[in-house]
């Protein structure tokens, strides 16, 4: 028997009659605030769950799925999320510091104000995402960012070799120390259009008047 407890109150949120949570199907559960840190959660199914404020730090979530789940203010620092599926997940305000998201699928996910400092996203699909977040020192090699919103995102010193930024919005993105010329369709910096001030001029025929 495994008990999943709230990280602060220690209240039992869910019990499962098994020796491991690897491969467990926890679809549609309310596990908000749970302590799932440093656990083996490979191939777990968290689809449509309420996982707000859950602590997943240093857990092995390889191949886990979070399709359509609410995972706001959660902690994934140091977690292994390789090949995880988080399509349509709401991940706003969560932290992924030095997490491994290689080959993960986060298409259409919302990562507004997330902290992905030093995260590894090699060959991850983060297309059509809200990526107005912190990606300093992240490894985005061969990452798919097509159509994503990177407005004011901090990509300082990020590795973007062969990353695809086609149709991505990068207004006021911070790209200090980032070699965008190694990426696909990434401009150095997209700035809002500011028209030049209108200057009234005399008609040409009045120049000599």
C-alpha cells in the first residue's frame, strides 16, 4: 500500500494498493499539494489531474503523461521528464530548474512565468506554447518552438542550435549571449513597430518660394 500525502498537512490524499507508483493510472485525481518528490513515477498517467503545488522535485517521471492537467505552482526542479507528455497542460508559475525534458511533448502547454533555468529540452516539442518565462542557460538544441509565444522571455545564454523558431513571437525577448544565428528562423530580437514621427515638409514647388 502506497499513500500519497499532502506535503504540508501530511493528510492522505490518495492510497493505491501497489508496491510502486511506476505505471500507475491516476487519471482525474485531486492531488493538489502532494509530496511526490524523489519518487519513481515512470510512465505514470496524470491526465486531467489537479496537481497544483505538487512537489515533483528530483522524481523520475520518464514517459509520464499530464495531458490537460492543471499543474500550477508545482516544483519539477531536478526531475527527469524525458519523453513526458504534457500537451495542453497548465503549468503556469511552476519551476523546472535543471530538469531534463529531452524529447518531451509540451505542445499547447501554458508555461507563463515558469522558471526553466538550466533545463534540458533537447529535441522537445514546445510548439504553440505560452513560453513567457525564464529559459536562462537552457539547452534548446533541435527544439521545436514553432508558433510559440516568447514575448519578454529570458533566453540569456540558452543553447539554440538547430532549434526551430518559425512563426514564434519574440517581442522584447532577452537573448544576451545566445547565438541565434545557429537556430532556424530566429531573429536577433523582435521589437514592437515604432513609426517614425511625422515631419511636415513644404511641397517641392514651394521650396524656392
